[in-house]
């Protein structure tokens, strides 16, 4: 891969790590979306505990992985919530990047030795063209 590609990839990874590790701590703790739509019809207090009404959120159960090390956007065992959330985001970015890079590595085109169209390999430094390329060039000249 070219140096520019590596620089672009490293820059993108750095931005993702910065967003996940630092900026994620400033995200709203009360986002719109599924959570708020499930609370429609219920009355909640300041701690988001349902105190009355009827809504789908009352049937919610704890997730089976709720006790996992990275549950609830944090790292279990780290008391500082800023560090816990940031580390959780960084670990998520790194795992996602590793899985993506591994997938691309597995799917990349396996480069062998180039041939010149008749099955023979090209010498080092020699330009390889197919018969179709030669015909196209000849047609373009005439």
C-alpha cells in the first residue's frame, strides 16, 4: 500500500480513537430514539425511574450480557466514569478495526507473479501487457 494510503488509514484511526475516547463522554445521557419512544405513556422521575402510567418499557428485562466487562458503555472495575467510557470506546474502535483489517487481509487479492498473457512470467522491471491491451493500443493509434 502506498504511503498516502497508510497516512489516510492512520489518520482515520486516530480520529475514530479521539472521538470514541474523548468526545463520547460528552454525548447526551438522554438520547432520543428507541429509549424515549419506549417511555411514551409513562411518567418518569429525575432518575428515569418509571413512577406511573403504562408503556412498553415496563416489560423490559435485563440483558443476558449485562454483567459483561464492557456493559453499559463502560469498563467494569474502573470507578472514574470518564476514563471508563473513554476506554470502552477505544477498545471498541480497536476491536472493530482489527476485525475489519483481518477481513480485508483475508479477502485481498492474492498477488502472484504477473504473466505476459501466454503463461510465461515477466522479467523483473519488465512491463506486463495482455494481448487485449496490445490490440486496444493498436486500434487507438490507427
